[in-house]
C-alpha cells in the first residue's frame, strides 16, 4: 500500500473503534478523526527511547518528593509558604481531601509529561499531567500502526497492559473490578475511555466506564451495573478534575468509600500534585537542599536539565533588598514582574499559563507566549496573571522551541498527500506499578511549524512513536 492508501485505511478503521463522539467541528466531512492522519509513526532514535525509559523512574521519585514537601510544609518541617502556595484558590473541602491520612502516601498512578525535543538534542518538560487524556486513543493507534507493520514503542498492547498492571497493583489482586468514572466536563474523552475499558475486558479484566451518577453506593462499598449484572468495584479511576467537584454527582460518596477503604481511588484527590507550581518550587533556591536529599545523586541532576526554569506570578511586593531568583533582564535582577511588561520581543521568550485547579489549566487555554504577542497584549497577560493570584495562580516559564521536522499527512480537501513543516510535542505514558514504572507508549502531537503553542489540535498530526532502525 502507498502512503495515501495507508491514511485512508486508518481513516476507515477509526470509526469501528468508536474513539470519538459523532459530533465534530471544523473537520472535513470525509475525515473520521479530529487530527491529521499520517501513514507512519513519529520516529525517534534508540538513544531517545533510552532517555524516555530513564525518565519514568525519575518522575516517580519527583512526585513522591512533591508529596512529601507539601506534607512537611503543612507540619512546619519545610517552609509553610510551600503549602500556602499550593493551596491558593482551593475550597476547604478540596484541601482537606488532599490531607486525608487515607491518601497520605498516594501519588498519581499515571504520569504523563509534555516534552519538547529541541534541535540541540535536549528535552524539556513543560508540564506534568496526572489525569491525562488519550490513554485509550494512544492504545488504539498503537494497535492500528502495529497492524500496518510498524514496531511501535510499547508494542501492540503496551498501553492496555501497562494500565492493567497499574490497576492490579493498586487493588492488590489479579482480578480487580475497575470503574473508569468520566464526568460530563470530560465528555469528549468518554469514547476513548470506553474503548480502554473494552480493551481491558478483552484480556479478561472486569472494567466498565461510567458517568458519576451511575455509581451505586452501599455501606459495603461501590457497585456498578453491567450487562452481566451488578459488580462490586475495587478501583475507581477518577477521570474528572477536582475543580469540577460541585458538578460531580456522588463525588462525596466516592470519597467516603475511598476514605473507609471500601474502594481504591486513583489519582488521589491531591490538587497540589496537579499544579504547575511544583515545577517552580523545584527551582526555588531555598528548597535545593530538600530536592537534593529526596531526589538523590541521579534524579536531581537529571531533572535539573529537563525542567525549565519556572516562577510563580506572585503580586505581593518584595522588600527593597530582595530580587526574584534567577530572573533578570540583560543581567539586571528583576524585583517586580511589571519590569517585564516593556521588554523586547527577544527578551520575552517566556510563557504564562495557569498553574492548575481551573478549566483554563489544560489544553492551550489560558496560555500566553511572550514573543508571539504585541507589547500591549503581553503587558495585559502579566496583569491578568497577577490579578488572578488569589483565585487561579499563574506561572511564568522559559520558552523552548521544539525541533523542526517534516511529516506527511493526507489532505482531505485536495485528496492528496501533503508534507508539513512541523514541531513535535512528545507525550510518554508511564504507569506506576508498585515501586516501578512501565512505559506503555509515546504519543506524538506534531503541529504546524508556525504554531507557537504546541498541543493536540485539528491541524496537528497525532501518531504513536516508534524507533527508527
């Protein structure tokens, strides 16, 4: 088959997998995906794969260190301003959920960083997502491209198997019953999570995808109604955001069951672990002894190279003798964020984005790229970030440009193959299994080169990654 035939085959197979809602916007009527289809995966080298394999354990250690840092801050062992930062804008019930003894040592069981590979062979983590979408989508594409003869990273079922092993480890049993609970706010992801549950069932797993209101609460635990009758739920996979709790039916009953150890819930209700501020805290000078001690001689220098410098946009005035650490303009230390309002376009190669706990904190919503804006727009973005500190804190992060690549895709308008100058965003999916992590697969969102904000979009190519032999 030639490239065009491969793309059309993928387009034909996608609806059979029922990955998406029928209603789509801004897509050619003949296209069955919400992205551009490429005839081949995104190729990486064996050295890059080795790097991704090494990254997973470092991120597991980082999450555990973040969890400890917050806990010790609450208890006054570490600076109390750490917990104060991470709790900003959150209602008291969300803060208390995160501090429950039941979840004390729990961290997210799926770790998915967004990684920009640069032209000088570096990789930068722009954020960490502990409730990532497209687990099922990446698993489905891995199957499709494997069927086309490609040696996909993770193999045909790496995503499904990794997810299954994660759930078994959480339940501490080989045959747990899993409920993937998807909120209305996350409705766009429901079809792919249904696909994931079905793929798990094909392996003999007991899994179902539910709306929160479909959960049945009893004093003995949580129950789900399936085609084969009612099942007792061992594990709840929480596919809804904590900022959306007021709109989640039975959310309190799910938390109650988890608190009483009637069910295991992942990710744990720890909003502070879902904050981009954690990346800023990693670079804070006052916390370096903590990070060195907790991360160790391998993870600390590794993460120093890949986590870009990040700052919390705190509007509170500094004392006259103080400066914002590691932030300067042509060598002059910065003492007020507004000093950056009128810098040149070259000097503002920076990103402003919400830290978390907001519907603006995922996708590309709320993101401002400094050198892509006019001076007036950039100034307004800084003012917006400062003004929203008490409700939705923002972070400022150094901008790194992803390397340029060229990829083919099928254009439904011209009905011909096209080659697109592109920039990739790589998203590895790590599944925590006890004290280890498994790399289930790597998704590439390959976007037009003229786009500053790189994410999954209608005009991006979405493919699994493979090693070029």
